[in-house]
């Protein structure tokens, strides 16, 4: 797992060998310990170069080992030995030096990086902190402010930035290992006293207490309840205030707490789940590894409203030629300005030329005749989308994939209007489409594996976490949101305020609660969807029962007052002016709720945060189990990634299905049964049979659920 070679007569070259990313597994750590001992004890070796096989230095600790009993040697003593030796040790960094990989490099006396290398301490994203000396060496090397920023965000930086920060000594465009070997030879026999980072004093900061107080406040605010960023600040504070070895002891203690935390488990689950969702499958048995994507060089976007503009930007940034079509002249002009502005600002940030020339604009749908793939993003109106699909089917060259950005319409129906329904796929983007990571890729009953493979690959090219799901109302994300929002309305009827419900959800870790979110996206968005789904009683009707089931008209009544949220300055909250982002509790809403309860003979009761969470989240989770049972999502990871990357579910809770497994399926079942007994007219509270089955099977861990689902499907 690590190889030793004597090169150029005096340099011991140690190569980490653990594909694909040379992670520090037990065997690799053993290899490093053994090969380093060999190099340091061999009198022929005058200097050492450490590098990684296959042009990647090291991706850090082996995350697969976490959660198991850790065996193999620790690395801290070896890093101390490296730092203390009088033979110069040079890290030759290609590809990535991340986490434990960078910490190993920080123990070396010199670091030479390839210009394309990426460096970082991303442990925080896995619920951890740099625990083999990184939290103590980095601030000593680059100063406290820069170290805090890197360690608390986990950001990967370029070699150029690393050079600027003083994290690496030299950046090369040629062979990093050759340069490192030459350099190692040039410093053989020279004093290394000034190269041992653990001996450095931490660069002085005036008013250290005030600095850390400010940083802690900021980090806490951004953490939304995650504990690792807080521990990272504490560890850096130890570096800034204590001698090295005492700081190392603080680092160890903090890591001990984080290592076994449920947040670390959730974040590590998310790391693997994010990668697992790219290995999609369809109920037909078609899979990612047996289906060939078609190349897409030129794509088109139809409709340049907010979504269409974001999609155009995302496609252009992915390097595609784009034809952007908008029939309304004014909207087209405005879209050109907005798209160019976004691309120019992004290019400026990256120090690159903008990709404006890749986009051509047209008001004529016939301009898409020669593209490989079209994404329809017109207004969410069924008749309009039907017309666009019929036109596309007539004007596009044979074989063009036709995609829809609908969030709620039936993909099969749109496909049925075209000559080739097998080429039709849903591409559900999230606003702003060039920023949000999630892409829900919806295959219809006729979509071909090739079409799905093509769209999944395009999603990857755009930097999205693309999740393939089946076609049903609301697909996965919005379908699960329905019971969640419904419960929020019921809680208002029963005595809660929008602030109380939102506060419970924010304390859970969502960036904002359901009512604040609804104000942000526009309360009228779901009102329109509700009216389309349920035209009965669309206006002025207060019925609390629809088709024999409980219904809350509160959202409809609010909209009938013209309170469409942030954009109108009034919604579930009040705002200083239309468009303002500062939401304040609104006495008008409290009064509106009291009058509503009085009209319906409802007596307000005290509702606590635990009830808000159980009712909103467990009903959403229950719908997730139904989605799994129906095969709309292939596995719990798919649902979880949709919620983490599209709906603000806190990453440190791993997604709704992972969260359910952490709470305990038996408890979720028991609470759903409890609420269903109290509200038998709310079908979303009726526990789904898959949940019952899993509890009967002894509540297996989340990665085993697929086996139970397979069994159920094979019995059908
Ligand atoms: C590296 C990447 C940037 C590569 O990206 P790319 O897009 O090219 O590829 P993929 O992301 O698709 O990855 C390919 C493949 O590899 C798998 N993989 C990637 N990284 C790891 C990894 N680190 N471990 C295991 N497997 C990995 C990935 O899953 C893919 O496989 P799949 O089958 O799923 O397709 C990118 O991959 C990336 O960003 N990786 C993660 C980098 C990272 O986060 N590194 C930090 C790891 S945590 C760490 O290093 C902690 C250390 O600070 C401390 C470790 C101490 C541990 C012991 C704890 C006990 C406490 C006692 C302390 C004593 C310490 C001592 O003395 O030793």
C-alpha cells in the first residue's frame, strides 16, 4: 500500500498506493510507517519524497473505515518522526491533498504542488476535524483567520491559492515528482530548523478573544446546529493559545467526541449517498452501467423566465452551445441582459473569459431544429406545455431528447403528445437553476434507458447531484412536501403560529421554516397547484373537509387577501416593503388565525416544538416510505439526496430516510399510529406498509432497506 524506491542515488521515493484516491486505510498507514522507517534508517537515503500513485497525492483518511473498529497504526507518531528527522522530506502534491493527506504533507518539510492540484481540510463536511495535527499546524503556517476559514468550510483550494497562503512552497506545471526529487537533493544536509511547523509560534493576532468571539458567532449562525464547525474553531483557538502538544491534546479530545457522533455518521452517509445516486437503475432493470448516453453538444432552452435563464447559464457554463428561445420580445431582451450578467460575474470570479458566444437567442421555436437536447421551461401551465411539446416534436431533428422542467405535470402525458415518447424525460431544476445542486431526473413509462443515461450525464456535466426518479404527482420532492405543508397548516388551526412552526424547523437545522419558505417562493405557487388539483372550492370556500378528508383552507384564504409573500410585502409574515428579506411576525396573521378558529369553533391549545417536528417530519417520511414501496425512488439514498440538495434538509441529519433510521423506525411507526388515531381523516398519517414491514423485520439499517423492498416487489 506504499512503495519505496531509491532514485537519483540518494532520494527515497515513497509512493502511496491505494486506488482510487490513495486513502489512508489501515494497510496504507502501515505502508507509510514501514517505508518511512526504511527511508530514515537507510544511510544511502539523504532525502525523501512522498507522492501518490496515479497522479493523486491522497484523499485523506479512508472514510469507509469510519464507523468500524479502527485497526492499523496511528499516523500522528509517524508525522512527528517525519517532522523531527534531519533528512529533508518533500511532499509532491498532484491531484488532491485532502484531510489526512494534507496533514501528512504539513508534517513534511517542503510541499511542491502541481498547478492543477487541489488542497484542503474537508473533515468538517464529514462531521469531523483535522485530527492528525492539521488543526494545530495549519494556523501556525498560514495564520489564524485563513486557517479558520479553510477548516470550518472544508473548502478545496487551488495550488495558486495555496501558494499565495504559504501552504505550499512551489507550484509547477511539469512533473511534480521530478521537481520534488531535484529539490530534495538540493536541500540534502541543510538545516531543517525553520521547516518544522509544529515549532512555529502561531502568528500573533491582536485582541484574540474578540476575534474568536466574532468567529464563533458567525460559525454558529452558519452551522444550523452542526457541531463539527464549532469544534474546528475550538481546535484552532487551542493552536492560537497553547503550546503545540497541549493543542494536540485538545484536538484529540474534540475528535473523540465528533468521531462517534450521529452527525458524523449522517455526513459520511451523505458523502457516499451523493456518489451512489449516480449509479441509477430503472424498474425495467436498465442501469447506469449498461446504458450508453448519447453525446450532447448543442442544447436548447424554451422559455426564458427565471428558471429558463438559470438553465441557460448552467448549460453554457458546462461548455454546451445553447439556443435560448423566448417568444415575448421584452422578456427575451431582459433575459439576454440577465444571463450575460450572471456569466460575466461568474467568469470574473474565476478569472476566465465568459462563455457568452456559446448562446444564441431567438424568438422562434424553429431555431432549435438542429439541437441534440431541448429543455422546456415555459410557465407551469398544462395547455402551454402541451403546445410546446407538440411543436418541438414537429421541428426537432430525429433523435433529439425532449425534456421538461415541470415541477408537477405528468411527464407521460407530455411524452404522449410527441412522435417519440422514448426521448422524453423530466429535468426538474430548482431555483436558481445555475446555483442549486439538485436535478430531479424523471423518467416516464416510455423513456428509454439511453434518454435517461444522456440526461443523467448532462446533469453531471452541469455539476448537479442528479437523482433519477419515476413519474408521479410531485415526483419525489414535492410529493413529500405535501404532507409536510399540510401538517403545518393543521398546526396553525390547532393553536400554533407561523413563527412557532418555523422556529422548530430552524432549530432542527432547516435554513428556514415552512412558512418563511412559502413567503420566499410565493404563497400563490402552491395555491395555483392546489386549485389545479382540486378545483372544487377554489375561491371563498372555507370547507375544512374535502372528499371526506381533513382539509385546511388557510393557505387559500391568505392568498385571497393578496398576501403572496415576500414579493408583495405580506404573507405569513410582514416585510418592510415588497421584496424585502426581513420577515417580522405579523399581528394581522395572528388575528386572522384567531378569527378563523373562532369561526370554526376551534380552541387553540399549546403546541410544542416536539409535536411540530413529529407531525411535519414524520408525515413527510411516511410518504418517503410510500415512494420507496412504489419504486418511484430506487433507494433511500435517492430520497435523502433530493432533500439535502434541493429542500434544505440539514446535511448533518443525513436526509429524511436516514434520519428515520436514526430516530428508530419503531418510534416513527408508533408516533404515526398515535397521530393517525387522533386524526383518522388525515391519510398521510396512516403508517405505510413498508414502514410496518421494516419494523417487523427488526428495523434493518438504511443500506439494507433495498433488500426488504426487493422481497416485497418479488412477492407481488
Ligand atoms: C478525492 C476526491 C476529490 C476525488 O474526487 P473524484 O470526483 O475524482 O472522485 P469521487 O469523489 O467519485 O471518488 C472516487 C471514489 O473514491 C471514493 N473515495 C474518495 N475519497 C475517499 C476517502 N477519503 N475514503 C474512502 N473512499 C474515498 C469515493 O467514494 C468514490 O468511490 P465510489 O465507490 O463511491 O464511487 C473526492 O473523492 C473527495 O473529496 N474525497 C473525500 C476527501 C475527504 O473528505 N477527505 C477527508 C477524509 S477525513 C480525514 O482525513 C480525517 C483525518 O483528519 C483524521 C483521521 C483520523 C482517523 C482516526 C480517528 C480516530 C481518532 C484518533 C486520532 C488518532 C489519529 C492518528 O494518529 O492516526
